[in-house]
C-alpha cells in the first residue's frame, strides 16, 4: 500500500534551496562545468540541476532556466555570473538578518518571484537579475533566473 504525502516548502526554504544549488553550480563547481550549464540555459534550454529524496519513495527534481529578453547589451558568462553573485550575496544578507523576502506571485501560473535582485553594470548599462520559482507538477521545481527591465530601477 502506498501513501501519498505532500512535502510543503515555505518561500524562505525554497529560496535557501535555490541559493545553495545555484552557488554550488556556478561558484563551487569548476568553470568548465559552470559554463556548460550557462551555455544550455543561455540557448533557452532548461537543465536539471538536482534530484533528491525528500521522503520515503519521494523525489524532488530541480531545473534551471534563464529568461534574458530584457537584458540590454550582449550577455556573456562573466556578466551572468557577476549578476548571479550579487543576487546570491543579497539573498544571504537578508537570510542572515532574518528578513522575509519580498515576493510576488503570478496568479495564473503560481510562479513565485523573489524580489532580491542582482545587478551587473557594463559601460554604464545596468542589468537586473531576479529569481522565480514555479512548481509545474508534484516533486518538480523550476528555478528561473530572469533579467528584468532595468529602467524600473533608479540608479543612486
């Protein structure tokens, strides 16, 4: 007899999981491995980052995608990694200070946007990266790194 158990993660737990996975993939892994993941998502593909057991007989899989249509200029691995590093540091600071992340939810898709941006500036052009998460099916999370319109942000 099998029992269906649901694993529920709070936004802070999802954010922590995403941050740890992204840090391992892009800052702890060797550059060749990191760049391979980047090249996949930069081409518009979704790539699996992890699969883990979350309970007896229950697996959770996490994938990564990149939305870059709002990026201004030519996106490359260095720009991406810089913005991601800033975002991870900002998330870490909020977590250490026990601050609740500001989130927005797409009512149609259930996608959760964490408004803790990472920034990269090249030749005076600012670009802004945020993290979204959606659960398309039970046991599956998709982390989407999304460059958003930088004109929404005032440069101080």
